[in-house]
C-alpha cells in the first residue's frame, strides 16, 4: 500500500469514527413484560422502559427516550384467536384496517405499505402525520404528531407497533425504529 493511500484510508476511518457512522447502540437490552414474555432489542444509553398506554393489552412493550413526550415505541400483541395469525396476508389486512381508522379520525396516512424486515419481526408499516394530535390522544395518553404504525409477525405471532414522535424528535424516533428491527422474543 502506498504511503498516500495508507494516509487516505486512515483519514477515512477516522472520519467514520468521528461522525458516528455506526448506529450507536450500546448493547442488547432484555425486557420482560407483564405476561412473563422476554424481548431483546438493541439499546441506546438514555433510553427507558416505559409503561403501556391506557387500555393496552397485557404483554405490551414500551420504550422511549429520557422524555417520553418526545418519542415512544409501543409493541402490542394481538389477542389469541384462531383467525388472528401472523401470516403475510393477515398482516396487510391489520395494517390496512388501522390506516383506514386513522384516516377516518383525521390523521394523514401514506398509502403505500412498506416492508418491515427485522431480525425476527417481519411485516409492514405506514407513516402517518396527525395535524391535531391533542384532539386524538386517548384519555391520559401523550399526543404525538408523527409516527410509523405497523403489523409484524414475531415467532409466528401477530403484533402491532407504533413509533411516534413530536417535532424535533424524528432523528431519535428513527433510531428507535432501527432498534425495533432488531427485536427478538426469547
């Protein structure tokens, strides 16, 4: 390797390290929910395991940054039922139904279902924007203006998720969305 090429390579490595080209996940975090199920997700320092929103089903996983009003991730299982399976067709139907309900409630939803390809979780999601989040927050839940809503299969069981954020927190929410793709159930 020529000296100038070696210097260029070392400089490129230094820039990558300084700019933080890696996602910045500290380690995997094990989270046990109230049903006894344990999930593992890539975790960043400063994130917190949260409490489920009102009326969330048992087994709901929640995490957020230091201030839960900026962004939040919620993953909830669908209740056991013979027709509520985690196959691809059902996931698309669940997501389409959720998107229609959001639209009927005044939330703007992107029409295209995007593929969610995680470590174990597979499914689909849409991006949504709520122009009036305070009017749509349920009970004591926090209002969020933007989010990803999706349906995934994790170990053949269907789950619904949302990654929600308020203005100024999209980058943190996108990091949480990337971490959600590492979600595994033990």
